[in-house]
């Protein structure tokens, strides 16, 4: 329930998300209505007010998708700056206060875990929500966080897992730490954990799943900057690396539209433009083979939000030579799962298997590909794959069938 000031409180909750928005290549591209919300939450002066008025006419605030709901604290903060007076403001204030409280709890427990890692001699970089909130949003509530993300070095992974296990954290997807086999850990680049109070942690030992070399993150660590969480000083990515991470991490289809990548990127550019080393950013994107998502997201940010991205950067991204496979992979990852098809899924798995071989030195062959399928699906054994594949195939067929029915009802 949300505090609204006077009168009995009423629920203001997000509606569960379904497939990608109609007419969009993937859930990470905002729909017209979601773009209005982003503009109302980000733009200043009359542009923001006009976007707010247009969004109110186009959206039902009682039936928002989860991606839009997560933008309401930022919307409230911006509407206050714009001096907007509206009957819905007390309700937005309630959402803002709710996320302020949740974020404070998360910061507190993050500081405790960072202290534990520090005492064990494990260096950390904090990622995504926590540093974005402090460095770019500059508002402890405007960027809601459902979990916290830590990057560690690959050589510290096993010690970090032992600390989590002793702290009664449990791996998500598996019944116990026994599911985190050496084979799976060599394939994975991160894993999620949950503590007894249902708080969640994403522990990364590589920044991107695209990592194809053991030392692929060296530059991120070398350029990292100090940051304080509570009373603990750790490190986080540089401004340019934060922008790269926000754009690339956000550029993938998800059932919950990850549209806040737009807000993250715009605020990084707005508040740390002078700190961004553009040549290094472009080189890092090429090194990780993520030039295509960076190119597409940067052009979107510049054209729709007038983001301060230099002309020479946009030109360099357009002229950068990329492989056909990289173009195809971006297209595939931004499609809804129900629209990918079996052959496309198998091709994506083959790309992941190749990266795994290069990063961890595993052998080529059918067993490696089957293990890639197993570890991607988070299955404990290979024998679980056939039943999993049948179930997932049925779910995708059902999702596609429902989407077609909805299109026929509302063309």
C-alpha cells in the first residue's frame, strides 16, 4: 500500500508485463507512451511539462507495466522541480518514499557485505543502481533497486562464494551451492543469490556475458574510481564505462521492459559528460564486440532526448566495422523469446559456447554445446534438458498464440 496523504490509501502497483510492445524490435525500446513517461521524468522546462500532460492522457497510472512503474520516483522528483501541481502528486510521493526506504535498507546491507569482502581481501566494484543513484541521479530514491550488483575478479570468485555460503545466502535457480559446479562457474559470468530476508545480490566475475578472454575486464578495473557506501569505501566503474554498461546491459529484450536504461544513460551523460573518455569507450565496445548495441542506443538517445553525445562519436560508431554475426546477435537478443525460433536460439547458444571455449579453455565438441544449453537453462544435470526444452517450447508457443490473438482483437 502506498501513502497518499489524506484519505484511505489505495494500491498503486505495476501490472505484470507480457510480450514486447507491438511494433518494437524488443522490450528495451520504449513504446510511444513509455517514451512520453521518460521525457516527463527527464526533460526540463516546458518540454517536461508537455510530456507529462501527454503521458497522462495516454497512460493508465493504475495499470502500468513494471518498467514504467520503476520510473515513477524519478518522475515525481522531476515534476517537483518543474513546479507541477496535480492531484496525483501525493500518490507519486508515496511511491517515492517507498523506494527511498527500500533503497536505504539495501545500501545498509550492501555496506555490511562490502565490509566482509574487504576484510577477506577481496576487491569489489559496485555496479548499476547504487553508483547510478549516488553519482548521476543524485537522489537516494529516484533510482529504485531490487538488488545490488558487485563485480569481483575471477580469481576471487571461489572465496566470495564461500563467504556468501557462510552468510546463509542461497543461489537462485539451484537448491544449494552444490549446483554451482566448477563447469557451470567456468561458463557463467555472474550468478544471483538471495539471503534469508529475501534480499538479492548479483555477483559478477565478468562485467559482460560477452566476455571471451580471461582478462577481458582489465581496463574496467584500471579505470575504476573510489566510491563510498555507508562507511565503506570501495570502487565503481568510470563514467564512460558506466555509460557503456548501461547501454549494452539494457539493450536486450526482457519481459519486464528494461526502459530505465534510457534514464540511466541520459543522467550519466548529463552529469558526467566531461569525465567520459570517448576513444576508450569506443575501443572497449569494439574489444567486447558490443559496438552494435552501443551504436543503436547512442543514436536513439541523441535523436529522442538530445543527449550530449558528440557528432564525431556517432560518426565513428556508424563507420566502425562490425561483423555480420554481431549485427545478427543484436537483432536476436532484442527479439521476444517467443519470436526467436529454434534455429536462432541454437545459433545464440553456439555464440556463447565459443566465448566459453575462448575464456575458459574448454574443448570444442557436442558435449560442450550440450553443457552450454544446460548451464544457460540453469539445469543441474543434462538429463533434465529434454523435459525443460519441451516445457519451454510449450510456453513460447502459448505466448506467441496469445500475442496473435491480442493483435487480432486490437489490430
